[in-house]
C-alpha cells in the first residue's frame, strides 16, 4: 500500500502526492476546482478539490466518489481513507491508503489535455 495525500494550497492549487506520485493543478482559480482520477487494484475513485469562498466559510473542500463508466454501477474501493488537519488551516487533507499499482491522473477541464504520472 502507498499513502496518497490530497490538499489545496492558497486559492488556486490542488495536489495529490505520494511515493512516486506528484500531480497538481496550479490553475484551479479559473474554475475553482480540479478533478483527479485514482485507479488501482480494487477500483477507481474521483477526488475533487474545490476552493469554496462563502460568506460563512472559505477554504478547500474535498469530495470523493466512485469513478465508473456507468454511474451507480461501481462501488467505492475498499481503501482506507481519512481526513486530517493539514498544516494549512484553510485546507483539510485527504489521505488514502491505495494499492501499490495505483495510477493518478489529473482530469482535463473542458478541451484541455490531461497531465499525470
């Protein structure tokens, strides 16, 4: 297993890091969100980081959902996941213990091409 760490920085960068993995979107400010696909033994996840400016709160929100070609047909992978407090007070940190074969890909916005490791 390898631990993946997802978190936001300032209002425009969201990243996933882990052993041999360094994927980030440093231009989230245009849409204030980015989507990262995580694929490994046992399933696929979509992790969305979104900067949430609101009159009562601001900072990063992180959402996790199963990723599948047919929505509602794929269960969540059985990977341990937890939210912890990050060193930046405005961003929670999502930690996922993923299989060693995990692949992490930044999904494109609109017509852009994806980056990834």
